[in-house]
């Protein structure tokens, strides 16, 4: 993988996005360098949950449509898809494609929306943490994978971009199993790097025109960044994206994991082309409340001692019962099964069992799950 990252300053979602992408891709040899006539090209978008484009949770349809048209120009057959959080079913996909604006993209362009919910077990001898993966059949069958990520914060992993986006090749509820087996941030980051090295996307394109700050990836706030980023290398892309929003590499677990394997992990290792960095002035980009104590996961202590310390200081999910509608999405998607309804049909959490993956917060359709630091955590990590 090369380390060239193309930066295009793009302040709005307009028809000009396609031309920005076309110009950016020319820096890498044009889309025809990655897509050949007749190839099935899986556009792996970020479709975390059923959200409107303006909520900045999913890859914006304007960016997706631009990539679809460029792939079609090169003679490729674009298939739009993802395995969102929750059940991986045709019905769930239909609702998300409609709400996210991608159904309209497919109707305008003739692109295919993926409804194949099958899965395949694949071997990954080069993986360091895992030697096999269960992945979506749609990705397995594709000739080319192009990742279309969204620039966002992430309550568990601090940042979700090109590398984290590829977790979406894991089918539906199986994601919870991976979370449960690898509850520590460091472990999970290693898993994400393994997945990225199996997928090997031909291209990674990041929608950072409007990103998300705060308690992402779904309950944060939209934040204008004005960036379209393109690279053959998802690790290099994340290094540039995090630099734009002021996140230090050592604060992003996937970047740390990439560095330990000798992958690109510092800005000086990246070849920047396109628009100059000076065009971006993104100040005081808000990070998740959970970020400040993630380093404890890297302290060499027995797991029982580490869990005790973390329970005293690290953030925890809290429920706004005025907004909660009792849909049970949080309970059904909790990897350690630490959530259950009380007698008033309100979700309650067992903090001893909670692994702080924040899947409940990530997947709540009503944003009824927040993140709160315990008193000791607020004092130690302001």
C-alpha cells in the first residue's frame, strides 16, 4: 500500500463533489487505475443505523453518488452496501437505505443496493490476533472494494474512519460476539487492523465534509470540516484525518496498533498531495468523554484489578428515560448482555458486566443513551 493521501477542500455537499473526487483520483492515476470494465465494485459505505444524511452518522449520499458515477465511467458495476449495527436482514437494510438517501442514489444512477445477507468464513494467515474471519458474502464476492468512510469520533475507539469502517464487513449481530471476545480497547484495535489487512480496499475515500464530534459515532454533533480525503492506504488516510481535527496519533488506538506493525502511523510518513493543509482550520474538535481513560487498558495489570480501577474512573452509559421508547435495541445488541429491562420496562445496566463498548449508545435510535464520567473520573481526567 502506498502512503499518498489526496486532500481536497470541499465545504459543501453539492454537485461539485464529483469533480473534486475526479480531480483527486487523477493524483492516483484516475479511477480506471483501480476499476476495470465489468468488475463488481463493492462500495463499503458507513451505514451504522437508520439516520438522515444531515445527522452526519452515515456516508453522505452526495459522496456515494459521485463515486458510483466515476466507477460506472470506468466500466465497473457498483454495489452499495454495509452491514449496519443490529440484525443483518433485508428489511433492516431496506429501511436504512431509504432513510440514508442511498435508495434515491440507486434509483438515479442504476447502481445496485446490496441485499445479499449471506456470510462466508475466510482464512487470514497474515492476521496477528485472528487467523480467520466471518465476513459478508457481498464483500467476499466483490472484485474490488472501495471504502467510503465518515469522519467521526467514537466512544470506544476515539475515532472512526477508514480502518474502523471496515468492521462493517462483519455480519450484523456477529459484531457483538467480536466485541465480547475482545473487550479491551487495545485488543479491539488489533482486530480492526487484522480486518483491514484482510479486506485490502483498493481505495479508501473519506467523507469529512461534515463530520461528527463529541460522543460519536451516532450521538455526537455534526461538525463542518470540509475535507474529502482519498488514498490507497486506509492507515495513511486515518493519520491525515486525525491530524486535521487535532487528534494525536497516540490517542487513536487503531493508529497505535498500526504503528506496532510497521504501518503508516505518523504524518511525516505520508505523502500529501492535492490542496494544502493550510486551508483547514478545525479548532477545538470535541472528543468523546471516554477518551481520557482509554490508556488504562494498556497498563500491565491483572484483568480483575484493571476492571476494578476502570469501574471507578471510566465513563459509563446512562439512560434518558424521557427519550427511551423501550425498543430494546440496546438490550438486544449488548455484547456482554449487561442490560435488561426492569419492571417498568426501562433498561438498567450491570456495570460490573459492562465492557464499555458503548454499543448501546451507538445504536440507540432515539439518542436516549448518554455517556457520563463517575465523580472520581471527572476529578482525575478533566
